[in-house]
C-alpha cells in the first residue's frame, strides 16, 4: 500500500524542520511517497527494544577526515538482505571502500527500507558510502521512518543526494527525527531508513556501509 508522507505537527516538528536545513548543500532535502510494505508491522513490534544501550563504535570515516565514532546500523554492511524490504533493489556482489564484499544496488525508482535501528537524542546523524554509475541527473532520496506516540508511522526527509561513478562517503546527514525520542518514556526511537533512486530513468545507484553516529568521541 502506497501512502503519502506526513509530518508531525507541533513544536518538535518545527525544530526538526529547522535542523533539516543545516544539511550540506549537496544534500538537498526532498520528501516523496512511501511504500511502507512490511515496515509498519516491523516498526510496531520494536517496543521491547528498551534503551539503545552500549554500542561498539569506530572512526570508520577517519581516512576521509571525519574523526567521529560511528556504529554500524543493523544490516548496514549488506552481508545479506535479511531484514531489508527491497523493491527494485537487490543485494549484490561488489566492493566499496569498507565493503564486506556485498553492496545494495538500486535501479531507477528502486527502493530499500532498512531493518529497524535504535535512535536517541544522542544519535544525530548517519553516513554511508554511495556512487551512481548511471545518469548524472539521478538522485538518491533518503528518508527516515518512525512510529509516533499515536501508533502511526511517519516519514521525514533526511537528504536527496547526488554522486559520481566513484565510491565516496556521503555528507554527514542529520537524521532530525531523533528529536522525537524526547517524547518516548525510554528516550529511544525505533526507526528505519528508506533509500530511493529518483530523477532519471537510467540511474544506477549502489550504497554500502550504513553507519549511525551515537555522538561518542565528539
């Protein structure tokens, strides 16, 4: 079932919007329709996650001048497709700078929704590796899906990216929706990320190594 995306109303939504515009210029913001697939059910089942807890981190982007500590998102190395909701996308053999030998490939209009991860106010950004070996006009739309306190699933924009044919880290991308963890009694927010190739019929995106910044080592 394909639903139109919705924004939460109120002061936190205004704060989220104000934070979103701080994303790098190369990560222009966009929000599109959402194919929830099985994601609604998945997000609805993670109430037992508890707090995000201790997470093993590393400065994975240090060679590119980013000294921040990151934690690999669930399924973020694409060693398998388990937990991912794929439509016009597939996990395939490939090699990125930090690859396990598997990458995610998205053709035009291809979509991929990540397994649920735990966010908190201390998880402000994500970062990954990406490239586009197809038409230069193609873009990679990134959004975050999360369950509201009203039991509904919402989507907020993270970024719309452009890239060349060579692998490189994306800009550091503000998640923005992590501020809604403030409304949770446990201080955490179960969330998934959606990636969608848009804008050109011959786009060919590949992504790998999705990491979340738990704000350690800043």
